[in-house]
């Protein structure tokens, strides 16, 4: 298949697929949405990954890490560069992205905090347990 494809989980407010979609919009990069199969084995067959979002381009291998997705979008999207060409500025930009996107940092913890405040429990009713939410961890989002 030609072009970019992005897996999403239908019916679930995914901050990371939204982030990838917004990066592609900034780069004026068209893409197709691929609905996350209910069976994780089917997703694994398609993408060699067990989580979403997964982004793949043409016949290249799928990317599930946000850094790989960012670099792919920046490389193939026709719009303006997402990352500075200067090495020091690029390192600073990636450091800031890391603080927002990686693991238990601001973006993810804030997302969990908002979902729980809304009473969202997700599929199976165990959102907090599934994603490792704790009150202590939530406080880290604003440290």
C-alpha cells in the first residue's frame, strides 16, 4: 500500500494517536486511519506491534515509538520542518518532546488525570489499573 497509515483505537480517547495525527497535519501529510483490530494478534500480524498508535509508510517497517514516528513524519511530510536543523536546537526540541511524551511525564499523566476526573473507566472498567495510574504519579504531572 502507498502512503501513511495510522492505527487508532475506536471509542477510546487516545492522546498519542491524536498527537501523531496533529504532527501529520502540521506537515501537510495525508494518511489513512486503520482501525485497531479487537484482537491484538491481528494487530501484531499487520504491524509487528501490540500497541497503538502504529504509523507506517509505504512498504517501510511500522513505527510505534514516538521518536520514530516524529522522524518519519518530518522526513516524508511535504510541509515545514518539525525539528530544527541545528544540532543543539534539535537536541533541545527533542528533550522538550521527551518531557511531554515519554512514559510517566506531563502529557501522559495529565491525560490520565483528565480521563479519571471525567469518570472515564474505559473498556472493562479498569482504566487506572490498566495504565498504571496512581495519585502519587498524577501529582508528578505538575511537578
